[in-house]
C-alpha cells in the first residue's frame, strides 16, 4: 500500500508543477488587443500591461479598430492621460503596433501617431501574437 501512496503523491506533485500558470519571474509575453478609444477601458488595459511588465513579462499592445485613436496625436484632448500611459509603457520596453487598415479607415496617417508606435504588418504583428508562451487579452 505504501508504494502506491508514494507513486500517487509523486504523480500529484508532477501534475501540479506541470499545470501551474505563469507567475512573477517566469517567462511569457502579453499581447493586448486594444479596440477602444474610451479612456477608462483603455486605461485599464494599459495599467494591466504595466503591472505585467513589472512582473517581468514582455508586452505588445495592438491598437486595433477605434484603439488607433489612443495613439493618434490629434486625439490628445480626452486621451491625454491614456497617451501618457502608452508613452510610459513604450519607454519601459513595450512594443506598440497600430493596425494600418484601421488607421486608413479612420483617416489617421503614420505621421499622426505618437513617436515609437509602429505601423503593423502581418509579419510584425504575427511575430508578437504567435511568440511562444504568449497570452492575449482584449479591451
């Protein structure tokens, strides 16, 4: 009976180790799909991103649909606080990519985006999205 208990305990321990989520100090990336220009929702996404960067995770923010306005210099008024958060993330090493189709749809040019934001393409965006150990969240 004792060998059975030891084997069961060893199996349970290995299963727990293999199934545990990523935590602080472990590798893993966060890909945030930011689809809104609503200041509160955008701020939640960027605050969560900042917290994950502090835990050592790399972060990519994908400005998608109305999220492109968060990176648009012309939208500074109601979005100035959120744009400050975005600049802080980029200064800390976050990658920010903007959807070119969305920019075109809303009439936003490359030169109108905050400095440091990259205009996406399938290779760049795909590399961030499909990087090993990447988790995605959408706001």
